[in-house]
């Protein structure tokens, strides 16, 4: 697994975003599995893949690396598990485009949390980005009032909120290793999914989809992003992750002819503009600090 660290960071981020972009389509491919069954098997294959990666990367130090993450790692895993649940639930309740556009607001939520918990100042440009993103979300939600997907939109908000909380933990506890947080998150979902499901037995077809979803889409996607983020500026990571937002709706349109209402594209466009504006504003701020 060492070879993955030799790949340029920006390329790993792109590959990771590409893997993650298939999530909505794969969720649509399930025949009869319910939400908790999907969550259980997705987390099962995700965690197995992660364990293999951790062992191949850290060898004899694998267990100690997980233990050293301590309480921050557990809290990060809990946040990720809530995000995992919200992702699957929202994907079954609204369009893929809705979910992915809302997820792309994670940069905005990180700025809000940074202000609330780390006392980081919010510039006027950042405030403008936040307001712009919220307007985009409102436009999308208003457009979904007559489609029955309002609940799915609200649940989707928990994905970027929990992800932003995870990043906040990483920034507050500089020694936190994100890999153990992923491990804890997967383990929590396995336990919750097992007890919430009436049965974990699903069809061979759904088991295959779960394998692809947990191993390639989820585990490979996050591993590439985690490793790639180590050598890629945060600004670049934020922009490259928009690849998931743009490709996800394209896959379901191409293979399942899922076309969201125009309000989704209008609201989504506003959100993307807000994220890019916030990212570029942050980039200019960092350049000023360097000079």
C-alpha cells in the first residue's frame, strides 16, 4: 500500500472524489435492502477494507495508531457515523443532485464552526459566502416542497455539518490521525445497523452492490482523500472535491434518467458559487499571511 503515498496529492483527491461521486447511483441500484441493511453492509465492507489498509500501512503499529487517537478519534468517528447515516437516508429521500449540492457547503459550515468554537474571525467576504450558500439551500428546499423530498434535504444537511465538525476536531487536536476516526465511524455503523435491522440477510445482488459501495466508493474514496490531503493545500482540496458534486448528478442522469427540478440547479449553482468565492477568499488571505 506504500505506493499510494507516491501519487501526487491533487491526483489522489481527484480519484477520491471520482469514487465518492458514484454513491448516489449505487444506492439507487439496491433491489430490496432497507436503509439499515444498506448501512450495515456498506460499513462492514468499508471497515474491512480500512483494516486491511491500516495493517498494510502501519504493520505492527496498526493497533497502537488506533489507540493513540483517543477520545478525539472516537468523537470524530461518532461524527462520521452520523454523516454516514444522513448520507444514505437523504439519498433515498431526495435527488442525488440535492444531496451533493448540500454536501458541498461543508467549507461554509467549517467557517461557522471555526467562529463559534475556535473564535476565528469571519471576514465580510466570508459572511457574504455564508449568506449566499444559505440562499442556495433555501432555493433548493423551497423547490422541493411539492415533491415530497423536503425531509431528505434537511437530513442531507447533517452530512456537511458532521464533516465540518470532524475537520474542526482535527484542527483542534493536531495529532489526531483521521484514519482511526474512519475506523471508529465504520464500527459504530456496523453495530447500529445490526441492531436496527430486522435481519441483515439480503439478496446476492444487494450484497454485491454493498461490496462495491463499501469497498470502492466509500473506502477507496476516503483513503485517497485522506492521503492526498496530506500534501495538498486545503484550498485545492476544497475545489477538487467539487468534482463529486458535479459528477454525482451526471451518473444518475446517464444511467437512471433522474432529472431534478430546475430549482435544484439554480440553488446548487448559487451554493457552488458561494463555495468557490469562500475558497478563493481564503486563498488570498493565506497569501497575505505568507507575504
